[in-house]
C-alpha cells in the first residue's frame, strides 16, 4: 500500500482509510487476520482440516480482497480440494503433502538454502509439507529424501549440500536418529520433525519425538509429530534473520547473500 502511495496509484486519504480499518475482518465463522504480515512478516495460513470448502473459499476471498496474492492451505483433503477448485481460481493442490496453494509462489528472498532431509520415503509427505511451506514463504529449498541412518553412506554423500545450508529440516520416524546425525555434522540450526512412521513400539511418533528431544547434538530443536508446516515456517524465519540482524553492508562474509 505504501508503495502504491509513492507511485501515485493510491491517494494519501485512501491509504489512511485502509489503515483505519479493523486489523481483522469478521465473516461470521472466522475472524480473518488482515494485519498479520505487518506484525509478523508472513500472512495468515489456512488450516484446512475441519473447515468446509465453502468456509475456506470465504477466507481466501477475504484475504485476496486485502491484497494477499498467495494463500497457503495445510491439511487439505483431496475431496475438499476438488470442491474448492470449483469455487476459486488459481488453486494448485499437492496431494502427497495435503497442501493447497492459491496464487503463485514468490521468488526466493531468504539468506540461503533450506535443506529438507528425510530418513525414508515414508517420511516424504511430512517433508513436502515443510518444503512447500518454506517455498511459499520465499525460500530456496533443496530436498534430500531417503538419506536415513539405515544406510549412513547416503547421508554422507550429501555433505556438501548439508554444509552449505542455512538451516536443515530433518524429518524421520522409527527411532528418529537422523537429526542427531546431521546435527553432529553441520554448523547451522537443525529442526527435527518426528513422524508417525514406525511399528507398534514407535507409538505413533512418540518414540521418535523422545529421541529427538534427547539428542546429544548441539543446535537441534524439535517440533511436534508430523508438523511439517511448523518446521518449514520456523526454517523460513531463520533463513530471513538477516533483515533484523544485519544492515545491508554489515552481513558477515561467511553468509552467501543473493546479489539480486
């Protein structure tokens, strides 16, 4: 909006009128947060589970009216996505991750690259939720799938990729050992994501969660079971910290910043 004022596309009075509006819009079944990007740097995300396609369409239209061009929907079922696609334009559905994206994914503007690594192929749905979340938030993402500790040589073959990352999201079920291994190899933050993959004693991801919480590697943090969104969002925050930490001429040489 301020850019529009500077370009002469919006008058000062019109801009003031918009600023005076409520920070959220009450549409009956939802209070849509219109000022979240101003406060937090990221727009509101729709949690699709439990919402009807009609409700999601109403929230999306409200966000669009406020100028939000890209909307992320998590935990969106295939059936709801089909019905929602008939109500709104521009929906892309990623069935494996159960993620819907309305609009276009922005160009990356983060500090570096977020690496998303999984222990096995069965962990990919959670990893894709993390990866797509990070991409919608404006990050370059590198996927390293099926590089778990059952074949440690697979992990070690990607050392260059891991060491060049700004942050690594390590997604694993079973005993959840992958984040500890990666955490002992890299010099960046590692976000551990336990998944519900595993046999009976895995207790739906609790075994992996406890293993990750007890990691002996430094610099490892843990999100909830199957919470790919939370991991991708946190990784994006870390990958954008240059805006608060450094001025344009104060960035340490060890960081690789895009010249664009």
